[in-house]
């Protein structure tokens, strides 16, 4: 029986159905630091002994970063513990780029269609390998990197100011301090007068966000999503699921990331 969850403030919706002995989970929205907690709960809630063969349809996902990708990896591990597998189907160019940047494309099975994922066959892979759900090969899909989006200096500085004002939240979300160099570069560019330098630092910061996962928090989710949407507006989700930014209930303090 097909079911569907209502979209929440985490900007992701999950609908699912059972087909040919598999659970098909169709995602729509964005797989990012904001949606990661709710998405993890949704996907793990679909799994149980005897229903652990999971196909995740990514055809309606317009964006993914490392935090969202980490949810897929964790769900795949849970599938394996239950005796099943996880297969990804129909990722778009931006999602393919995120999977490649994080190295997940070498550890999860990725198929061009849901039907191919259910069958467990890729054009260049034997069925015996595909059956376990871990291939190390990605179906040929053209991956492109979004071109930089031109924004005004005042608008960019306002978004960067909000991000820098939540330095304490970013530090707590990044215990391994992987964002420190990019955060410091962004702060240096922000106090300068060059719009080009600030734009370059913001795009560099965004690139790190795509590769490295964070511990989600409201402040981090809001400021990360605001920067990404400013520099790379989402044109693939006209429904507006990806267009809402939930503001944190509490005000964030200022500080420095060190």
C-alpha cells in the first residue's frame, strides 16, 4: 500500500511503496544538513526484518550535500544488518556530483532507473555483483557543476554575516574542525571591501559544505541553506519544497570558529 509523509520544515518529502519484494522510497526536496535528521528517521522507519531491500528514488531531489549523503550511507548499513541492501536510483547531476565528491559512488549501488535498481543490473556489471547492492560503479549519468550565480554585494554580505554570527553553532556542529580553514577565509573576506574575494570565499565554503557532513542544528541548517540558495538557486523544485527556510526558535550568539 503506497504511503506518503507530509513535507516538513526539513524540506524533504518521502513517499514509499512495496514492489517486487523491495521497498521503494521516492524522495523530493533537498538532501542537506537541514533535512538530514527527518530523512534519517523516515528511511529507518521503513526498514524491518523481511523488508530491508530498499531502493531510494532520487529523481526528484534537486540538491544534496555531505550531511544528506551520510544519511543514505547510514541507512545502507542498517539495511545490511537486517540482511538486505540499499540501492540508489535516478540521481540528477547535482546529486551525482555530491555522491562523487563524498566518495559514496564507490560504496553504494547507483542505477539509472528504479526498474534497473530492483533488477540489480547495470550495463557494465554482472548480476551476481549487483545482487548484493554494493558495486563501486555508477551508471553513466552526466554530472555537471552548477555555474556560479551572480549576487549583489549587500545581499551576499547579509547572508555571510548571519553565518558568521553563528560561529559557535558551526563549531559545535564540526567537532573535527574540518570547516575551520574555509570559515576563517570567509571571515577575512567579509571584513574586506572586495566583493570578488567575498564571492570566491563563499563559493569555496559552499564546496566544503558539499563534501563534509555536519551535526545538524537549527542555526547551522538555516545559515548553510541560505548561503547555498543565494549562490545556487534551485530551479528543479517548482513545488516550493526547497524554497522555505525555517528560522531557529532561539537567537544565536556570536563567536569565532577555532
